[in-house]
C-alpha cells in the first residue's frame, strides 16, 4: 500500500498520476484542451519560467499535430490523403508519414485488428446521438477496409490509398503519437522528467526527483458511480501506458453496449474485452496496440503481447484480468482475485 500513500491522485479519464517535490526542484502541472480531449502536462524543473515556457511549447506541438492529422477537418494532411484515395499518392510531412508507418507496424502485428482504414465505418457510428448504422451500410463500407491497400513510399514521402472511398482515421494512435512528440519538445527545452497525459494515453520520461516511480492507476471499466475506482496501479519509469476501454465512448440499446472500438473485419464494436492497458517505450505503440489488442480479444491478444515482448493488462468481457509476466513486479492489484466483474 506504500505507493498508494505516494499517490497525489489526479483524476484523468480513468487514470491517476502522481508527482512530488524535493529540494529546489518542483513539479509543475497544467491541463488544457487539445486533440479533442484534456491533456495534462507535468514537468519537474528548478525554474517556473523554464517549466512554463516548455509546457507552452509542448501544447503548441500537440495543437499542430492535431491540425495536421485531423480525420474530420477538410484541411488536414489526412484529409488530403483520403480525398485522393484511388486517385494518386499524396506527398506528406515527416510526421504524417511516421505515424502511418507506426500504424502499419501495429496492423501487421495484430493480424489487422488495428487498422486505420476503418475510417468509412467509424463515420457511420454516432455515439453522441446513440445511432447505430444498419447492417447493409456497415457491410458496404467494410468492403474497402484493409491496411494492405495503404501504399507508402519512404523515399518520396508519399501515401496512397489504393481503393476509391478508402479513408484513414488516426484516432486510435494520434494521442499516443502526439504525447511522444510533446515529450520530445519538453526534452529539447531542458526538461529532464515529466508526464504528458492525453486522456488515456500517457508518456512518462525521466525519474521523479525523489527517485520514486511514476504511478498510473487503471480504472474499473464497470464501476457503478461517477467516482473513479482503481483496480490496479502500474509503476513506470520512463515508459508509456495506454488504456482502451469500451466505457470511453458508448451507448446502450436493448441491453447491448455499442462502443467506439471497431473490429475491422465486421465494422461492428469488438466484444472480447472491457479494457486493455499496454505498457511500452513509446506512446504511439501503446496507443495503437491497446486498440488492436482490444479487438483481438484476451487469448490472441496475450499471444501477441508475449510474442512481441510488450507488456499489458487485459480485462476480458467477464471481468477476468490477464497480466503479462513482465508487468507482474511493477503492478499493484486493488482487487482480491483476478476477477472483479
Ligand atoms: P482508442 O480510444 O485509442 O482505442 O481509439 C479508438 C478510436 O480509433 C476510435 O474512436 C476510432 O476513431 C479508431 N478506431 C476504432 N476501431 C479501430 C481499429 N480497429 N483500428 C484502428 N483504429 C480504430
Ligand atoms: Mg489507441
């Protein structure tokens, strides 16, 4: 229970973070809206001016990436790629190329369960107004899903969607990727330790100055009330962590939960898990794999994590908890046994 005492709880979309102060160094924290969510940036610094300036620059980077990679804006590079589907390759920036490369890596290692070409089906679902598309619409749009039809050319920095009507949606990787980039900005502005938390996609770097770990809580995906219940705390030192859950964006109709993580094979929500948390070096990877492993389900998902040596915690549809061996020493479970449904 010691780490619980250390925790300076910060409620943030299902996760809690902690940072403390020592000597002349202080912890500075700010939360702002970016990437259509709340992003909290925490830095350790010996100067408030230095901390503030670095944090400002990091938010600037997040906003720049949000604009560049926005699926819903007419003016983004993603939109330019989508408009030219089935027509011609589009020359893109280093960042757009890089995030698509990382997305393809996740697709290739999750049997296509993570697939950014789900765009046309994503647009059919309206979680705000609780509208599920009809089966025919889903079937029609599902025909053009397939990451193998994304052609990238590194030399020319171009991206080409082979089939007309294809659309890429980077929603399953953008927050993690942007968190990594914001950390790069903080580092290049002299910050040695901190956290960028874009809702459930979090990148830590450096060490807390008391040499403690950064502690992140995992939320109970089936908590009853509005107060967050933590089922586990993960101790991190410099890694990233992401959680994808079926409680983030959903509606219920006739006892069925319709949520935002879609199986590219069916165009419908994936039903094997309640939440998946991934721990790895980069937040782009944790973000993409949290989404992809959620779709794969617990059995195949654990297989992929073990094969790649990526750590994770899967809570399956019955509430059973699966933890990779690599995490067992750095996780504290708040539940009595491995099931808490
Ligand atoms: P996350 O919250 O990171 O799990 O990402 C979910 C978001 O990614 C959704 O809102 C969609 O925009 C997109 N998405 C949904 N299903 C998939 C999938 N199977 N592969 C890639 N992106 C997806
Ligand atoms: Mg994701």
